[in-house]
């Protein structure tokens, strides 16, 4: 379960946009990442027999899917 939660956290953690013009690219990328996480969570919830291996598999799936998305190329807020 921890692996799945860490993957969801990583999917949803994007640096804040720096300028107004960076808002849209940020939101588009975030929406794509949310969709990936929601699909994985939905598959787990749909199967009442989900076990630890299923949670690990979905966590890996999230990480692989977000790695295939374009990088966060908008300008970021300084940390």
C-alpha cells in the first residue's frame, strides 16, 4: 500500500507555476497525471479481491505512466 501511495504522491506533486502563462501547461500536465492515478485507484477499488501484489503493480504502473509523460517544462516557483 505504501508503494501505491508514494506513486500517487509523486504523480500529483508538480512544482507550482511561476507566471500566469505557466498555469495552463501546469494544469494540463497535472490533469494527465491525475487521470493516471485515478485509473489505477479505480482498478483496485473495482476488484474486491485486490491484494498487496496488486497494489505494488498499480504503483509501478503509475510510475511508468508518468515517466512517459512530457517533462514539466513550464517555469516553476523557486523552492
